[in-house]
C-alpha cells in the first residue's frame, strides 16, 4: 500500500478511537467536553499515537492493547498545544488554521480544557491496565515512561527553559536542551511506550529509542525551518514568530542549508537503526521520512 494511503488510514483509525474514548456523561459540564473536543478533534497529524502503534508492531505486539496509550499521548500533546497557545505563553490566535482554544472558549476554560485532557489521559491509561501480570507490569512501565516524558524531566522542563529565556539571549546548549525536552521527549516516549508495553527486548528498545531521539530532534529542526520558509496556508499559522521573538534556532545559528543537511543526516542514521526490524519497520521508516520532509 502507498505510504500516503496508509498514513490516512492510520490517522482515521486513531481518530475513531479518540472519538470513542472522549468523555461522555450527564454529570460532566457540556462546555468542558466541547472545549476538549474542539482541540483534540481538530485535524492534527496524529504522529505520536501512530509512532506508538508502529513501535508496538515492530516488536510484534498486539496493537489493540496499546490503543489506550496511543490515545493518551495524543491527549497530552493536545493539552500542551492548548496551554502553549495561551496569552501567558506564546499568545497565538491560530492553530491548524483555526482559532486557538482560548480564542473560542476564553482563557479560563482553555486552561481547564488542557488540564482536563492531561488528567483524562491518565484516567484512560489506568482504566485499561491488562489483567495478565507480565502484560500489566510492561503496561505500567509504559505509563511511567509517558508520565516522565510529559513532566518536569521532559516536555514541561523544556517549556520552562523556553519561557525563562523568552526575553534573554539563549546559548546553543540551552537551545538543544529545549528541543530535546520540549518536543523530543514525547516523540521518543511514544516509541518507547509502544515497545515497552509490547514486551520489547533490550536490543529492540534501544533501536527504537535511538530512532526516536534522532527523529525527535529532526522534527524540531524542521519546525525551526518552517518558521522561516514555511507556507502559512499549509502550516495553518503565521510564520516568522521565532525571529520576531528574537529566538535562536537551528537556522539562525547554522543557516538554512546546514540545518537541512543536519536533518538529512539524522534521518539516515535513524533509518539505519530500523534495519533490525526488516519489513516490520518499513512504515515507521516512511513516517520518519515524512516527519523530516513535512511542510506542515
Ligand atoms: C504547555 C507544558 C506545555 C508544554 C508545551 C510541545 C510544547 C510544549 C509546545 C508546542 C510549541 C510548538 C508549536 C513547538 C513546535 C513543535 C510542535 C510540538 C509542533 C506541533 O506538533 P505537531 O506538528 O502538531 O505534531 P499537530 O498539529 O500535527 O498535532
């Protein structure tokens, strides 16, 4: 099957499950469900849940058993975007071509929608713990992996540094810390969680970890480049925000050409590692290429 078709099918599959997992119930105020759904079902690329599912497939895990983890990671990602768009953070009006959550629901409700998605992600994961002891232990280790990557040692840590340096001059070491933690950590955790929950061997886990690290960093360099030369229509948001906010980025330090060469090098190294999985890793490899060559 062609990659584009397969990707569309995977996105559809993730979206169906997200719909299924969304909270329902008379006792929940309708507005919070609407605010959560507005951003969660708003056309994301669904990269993290697909990476998680594909990592499970690479190690011959049961896809159905990792679906709660895949949905949870997309909910955590969505919460981070909602909060990142708030006036107290990046103050953005548009995401994926549509008004940001707080522009529609107001700042207070938007904070709560982010909180609710984060909390609900853990509720879903903990509601679906397998009963078999070995599977349960692997699954709980995967939940911990996600918690760690989303927290102060991961995404929040990266966002904290980003916020701290908003006004000041950042050095390259800090830029790398931010990239690795703010975006890289959740991408790496998607792969590791899918593998760990599916009982990966040490060697398999190592390969998927390195693949995740390389693709995670490449993802962020692409993001930096798109902020300089991206197509606003395709991106669904304005470009040039890094320059406007005097942020140092890969293109501002290394230039566009060298940044692009770095992405290519990271991609090739990531793909080399995947060889361990043979044809089972083929779609994951294509996904890596898509991430490195994306235009949105
Ligand atoms: C608020 C705790 C907290 C963290 C925010 C990830 C993050 C940390 C902020 C996002 C800021 C940002 C736009 C970073 C660039 C990289 C990134 C995460 C882009 C969006 O991810 P995609 O391209 O998004 O996977 P879609 O729209 O496809 O879901």
